[in-house]
């Protein structure tokens, strides 16, 4: 019985094995060709470099904000908060936080 089930699935399995074999042959040829390796490495660097630069910029912004916050000693009043609430960046961050909480709540209900 199991043999017949396996024989029925054999054409599909052969298709997958052929696809895996083609990928393996490609990876083997790339592994042996120095020019292809360099091209692949250059492509990965071209993708990673801008991301790394953005991350470095983000870290620098966070450090500067931390330093400024440590230098400030005045109390934050309700009026300051109300004024901040009108800032477009604060509004955008609050909308994001609200949407994130909604998505998390929906995911928790489904689980």
C-alpha cells in the first residue's frame, strides 16, 4: 500500500529532485568560478553598505538624543506635552504605536 502511494508521488518527487540538482550544480559552478564569487560578493556589499550606513546614522541620532536628554534638567509640563502632540513626527510615531498595538492585539486573539 505504501509502495503504491510512493509510486503515485514519484513524478512530483522527481520534479523536486531535478530542481534541487539544478540549484546544486549552479552553486557548485559559482563556487569554482572566482569571477562569479567576486560578482556575488560585490552584489551583497552593494546591498549591505546602504543598510549599514542607515544603521550607523540611526545609532548616531539615538546617541545625540540621549546626550541632549541627559543635559536637560527642566521639568516637562502638560503644556509642553500638548505642544509636542501637534508635532508631525510625534503624530506619526503615535499612529505607528497605535497600529502596532492593534496588530498585536489581533494576533493575540487569533492565538
